[in-house]
C-alpha cells in the first residue's frame, strides 16, 4: 500500500509545537489526555478557559499557570508572549520588566541596615516560588562581599500578582 502524500501547506497546518523543542506531526487530530482537538487553536482556547477558571478560583500555582500560558502562546504563535513566558520560567538575563524591580533594604554582614536600593529580581519563577512557599519571611541575596539585599515575601507576592494579572488577560 503506497503512503498517502499530503500537500506541504496541509502538513504545516497540522504541525504542533510542544515546549518549542519537540515537534509532533499528527495527521488528523491532536490528542491530549482523553480530549481530542482538531487544531492547536482549539486546544489553546480550551486551555485558556481552564487556566482562567483556575486563576479566578485560586487553584493553580504560578508555575502551572505560566506553563499553561506558554502552551497557549505557542499554539497561537504569539512570539512576544512566548518570549515573556520563557523569561518568567527560566529567569531574566536582560530587559527585566518594571514589576520585577523592587525597592529593598541593603544590609551589611552584621545584618545592620545601610540603605534602600532598587533591586532587579531576575530569578526564575521556580526559585521565587520555592522561597515564597518556605517558612522564611525574608531572604538575603548577596550584593557583594560586604552587603546583601533583603527581599520580603510581600515583594515576591506583588511580583506573582502582576504575573497572574497578565496571564488572566492573556
């Protein structure tokens, strides 16, 4: 039996990207779990509805919300949003958003306050989430050999709120 040939345009329509590294070619339907989607767009809509519902009900954790939004943006080919989501998940190297620049206390090695300074929170969401879920109220991040930045859980919660707000209106 000869294999059926499909036009190039048809193959490109049925190409499905997952995590930007693995390309899966499926002729027909895309299956996630027990639900079948006829297109990546349909899957994105379903996932967007579920993610919004989870956010409004306070069910989803920040990492899950970002991962869902990354799948949505990939399926809808929203490159700018995809770049932002990847930066949130893996950390920033440059162009840190304004909501991640916070005013925090700088202390010396003896934990004596010296001054307040703007600090760019470039850390990935996994580290921030782990700190937020820890028993500690604040965290010290080394600035240099003699000074540390002190981040409070309230600052991290504000960052999370801005991220979730952006994902809510995705």
